């Protein structure tokens, strides 16, 4: 097959390198490669009209809101995102202070400012704190099984539920209080689903859960928007490196491809795009989201990937997290309120009942965070929701979402006249054709070794020569939701891939 259409670059000495995907992983790879004299011919093929992937800041409600990544979690010197943001001058004075970098948070989501029950009225914050201490102590215990020969359960969810049942034996309160405790714990399970990017903690493997390590530092945001980071990285690249609106159809590898403009030269890889154009290359770095790889695995590579790589892609989990922004003319919350929790009294993590999504999708919503005022008559709440309920929410109209959440807020506050939000903005990461979800987790049946396997270059061919060209990096730290975003860095994903891996 010969290349056709728009060429990657004019002929010249040195290997041609293509990066597929213009999210932060692809931009970071391109930035490193552009600084290396051995790779003078580089292109980044991005399927959409913008760079940044799931880092996406939008101007709305009179200010900047983060539709994707929101916080830097663990903003300290061991965090490469923090280092880049500091280098580019994108953070405030407090975030850069040594004091802020030394704070140990444990990686857990903070307590709410107020907790509302589905029956109307508030829930005791003391009871919420008690259940949070129990829940997060159990989460911390899961790390003890990292190197264990056997685990008491295959998944984090099953382990947590087993331990909760044992603790329940010591509860002496009335049945109504016991049910409320379980409802609070159910909310915390939903929070953990947002943190891990999964529909259910029953899907998250217990043994490798301890691979995640928490970095010090109090979570911080980008005053001018998270996208400022990817914008600065992109601005550091030569102007002809980025190629937008170039969705890749198939990567033909381990071949011998020619190009009319480079007679006598052969390329081991040919990247074929949806529009018919082809880009020959010596090396390709693939940084597309795992959700996209899962959906297109059978057609994205020709020949197919080796069995072990294909199995790793299938086994690693990839879930959906979404945000829902609600704009109000006047706040119904107190001035010092930062986080509103919603507890559904009829839910329990120990019950497997699965009501129809259309009737109860909003019960997976963990609550709302109050966004800073943008200096006008606008007050904004940001809600978080994960899993199949999150994906179902994407299928609804804005009007349906507004109606459902207005009814929820009126119900939990006990105020049937609570004014409806005047507008809504939400993410739809599962519907996005080139993401198909939000971020990865180590699912039951997989391990951290599968993440490492994806990062390795393709194996040697039958003649003992390396099948050059393809590097599928590990899923890495995906942009996630707020104080819920990447609890930590995976010790595997934190390692840098050496340029020699190309």
C-alpha cells in the first residue's frame, strides 16, 4: 500500500514519528520528542478540532468551568502535572506554597458542608463523619492485599461489603438509624465509583488496588482553566506538528510501505485515516483513550495486535464519569457551603436491587460542589455521576435533566417552591466517539501488569528483529472529576517511558 493524500512531512533524513491522539498524553509525548535531535520529523494526528482530550475548559456562566479534568490532586514536586503547571505560571500563590505541598490528605474526598436526605431535611453531619471514618478506614485496608498470596474477595466492592456486614453486628441503634447509616455508606460507594471511574466497586480488582499511592498536597485548581496547561504544551511545539480533524481508521504495521516522494525508502508502519489520507512512519506512539481502543480493537490494527496485548485491552476496565453544572439566579445554600451531599434513604450497598435507569439514574449522583462565584448574578453547582447511570444521563435532553434534578433538589431540601436552575451544562464523555468513557481502572481479572504490557513495544518477529513502530502506552492518569479526580498516581503509570522504547 502506498501513501496518498496529505503527507506528514517533506522528505528528509531521520526517522518519521507519528503520535496518534492529541490529549495530554499525546502532547506530552510530542513535547519530549520535539526536544530530542533524533526525531526531527514528527506529527500528532488528532481526531477532533481541538487538542487536550478530556482536559476541556469552557467559558460559561460568566467564567471558566472545567468540563473534564478539574483539580490537581497531590500538587507537590512528585506530580508531573503540578511541575508543568508551576513551570508555566498557571497556579496561584497558595497552590505553589511549600505549606500547601506538604499537606497530607490521605487521598479521600472531604466531608460535605451539608447532607440532605431524600425524605427531606438534613442528615446529621456527625453521623456522616462516623460513616466516612468507617468507609475510608476500610478503603485504606484494601492496600494491605497488594502482595498477598490470596485475597478475601476478588473485588474491592465485595471486600467492603463483607467488612460492613461484620461492623453492622455491633450497631445498637434503632432500625431507622441503621438504614440511614447504610444509605450514607451507599453514597460513599458512589463517591468511590467516581474516584475509580467505574460503574460498581464490584468491578474493581482488590489485589492491585494498593498500587495507587497518594501524593502530598492540598488539591488545587487552575485559576485560568485547566486547558491552559495543554494550550501551553501545544504552543511549545513547532507550528506544523499538530494535524487536526484526522481520525485514524487503521494502523498497518510490521509491513514495508513506500512513498512516492521518498523513492527507495520503506516504512514499517502506515497510518490510514478516515478521510483516506495515509501517513507512513518509522515509529508510532498511540495515546488514544482505552474506551476507543476497546470499541475499535478488531479494525484499528492490521495485522491484529498480539494476543497478550489485545487481551490486556479487553481486561482493563474503562468507565464513565460525568459532570452536570446547574446555574441558579440565587443560591439556596449557605454562603460558606462548599459541598452538598444527597443521601437516598432507600438505598444500601448491601442490596443488589437495580431499578430501571429512567426511574432512578439520579440516585447515582453523589451530590454537588459549589463553584466559586464568577462575579455576576450567577451561582453554579457542579454534580458528579459515574457508571451506567452517567451514560444513561447522556441520552436525555437538557430539559429532562433539568426537570429531574429540580425535582430532586425540591425533594431533598423540603422546599417545593425551590426555583428551578435557569440553565444546565454537562459532559458526555461516553457519547464522544473518540473517548467512549472517562478513565481506566484495574478490573477484576486484570492486574497492573496489563498496564505495563500495553506500554511495551511490539514483540520481535520470527526473524528475531523487533516489529518496529507501535507503542501503545498504558492508560495512565486520566482526567477525572473533582475532589474525586485521580486519588493518586499508580506506581506503574508514574514511570516515564524512555525514548528508547520507541
